[in-house]
C-alpha cells in the first residue's frame, strides 16, 4: 500500500524564482493538505484540496497557490520566492475532509538563496 | 487565533525512564487532538483523541485528553533510544463552521533518549 509520496526531495532556488512541488496521496485518499515547517517549528497549514478545489486556507500570501488533479495528486506553487520561504514542505492526505487523521509524506526541503 | 503550546520544548532522559509530554490548547470549537512522532521528515501518526478521560494506548505509549482543562499528555514508559524524536501535538478546530481537517500544530517537544 503506497503511502504519501512527494517530489523532489530537495530543491535549491534563488530569490524571485518560482517553484512547483508535487504530492501523490496515500492510496484511497482524496483529500490533500499542504504544510510549511520552518526549522525548529511545528508545521503550519497552507491549504487543503478536495474535489480539485481549495477548501480551506491558512495565513499564507497569494504567492502560494495550488492545484489538485482528477487522480487526487496535488501541486504547490510558490512565486517570487523569498529567503523566508526556506523550509520543509509537507503534504498530507486523508480519506476525505471530515476525517482528521492525516498521513504525511517525507517532505520537500526547499532552500532559497 | 487557534493556539497550541507544548512543554517541555526539549527533554533528555536515559533508557528505561518514563516521560510525560504536555500539550495545551486554546481553540474555537475543538474537534480532536492528534499526536505525531517526527524522526527525520515525515510525521507519523500516533493517536487521535476526541473524548475526555479515555486513554489511548499503543505499546509503551499512552495518551489522554482533558477537555475541561484544555490539555493532553503523552506518556512513554520504559523509553528506548528509538523513541528519540520530535513529538508534535495538533488540534482540529471548527472555527468557521467547517471541519475540513486543518491541523494547528504546537512547536514540538524534542525527546533525546541516551543509552
């Protein structure tokens, strides 16, 4: 049973560039959430996708956007990268939005220089 | 704004010790509290608690929720070096009338178990 997968594992970008991170949910899950985890902090909720729509959003600027595909996989896009965007980006999936138990992927480590 | 606070921030113990990790919360319309263990990258699910006073157990780990005092504890007995990790507490709230499962995390407790 495949768990949550994310790509790439690591990424180095320059300030002002754009980045796309990818996530495939656990088999049977149709809801994907994205979190940002800065060093030494707990993960912070970015947004959640269900039925290809953004259902809930955390306190992140519009530079952060996403997409969900018909196969339930998801992308996180960040435009105009800032040094402060350097973090571990985690994707989590759940059976459907009302199920709170979320399963996390290994994350993408983004470094902005 | 929803708030989750964990204590202590870090803890160093020796194998065989028992540890208690704390999580307190201030949220609107609490739904559930979850505990995760994060070793390298991916947080792995430990427990979900929704009702007060009901202990959840898994091997040497146990957890309980107090909805009156707004806190939860995670106990680990007979600790092993493999228990070394960051333990994260997260709360699901229903502030906006929806329950889409947004997790609000605490900053985590770093547990180090020495042989």
